[in-house]
């Protein structure tokens, strides 16, 4: 009995949490396809954070990812984590 009650409450909480996370103003699948920085059409934005963009290794990774994303029609936003794993 207690197990059934616990599972029912857990499932109801999970369902409530998942349905409340939705964004009503998101529009359809084409919403947000415009890149506001350059005014060009983009499939979307890919975000990445490197450990430290001062390191040539991570700079190369960011440059190559930007080329690949651009070739696929996406915009890449590379951010510097500045060595902080929490970012």
C-alpha cells in the first residue's frame, strides 16, 4: 500500500514537473532561426565551452568546430571557461 502511494505521488510529481517546464511562447520548429548578430539565416545555434581558450589546443578545436558548424548551416558560440569546471 505504501509503495503504491509512493509511486503514485512520485509519478504525479514527475508529470507535473515535466509539463510545467514547457514554454508556451516558443512557436514552432522554425521559431528562432534568425541569427540576430549578423542577420543571416541559421538552422540554430550550437554553444560550447572550452576549458581555456588561451590554450592553442582549445583554440584549434573552437576554430574547427566553427568551420564545421558554418558548413552545416549552424552558428557556433564558443565561450571561455577560464579553467572553472563549474561553468
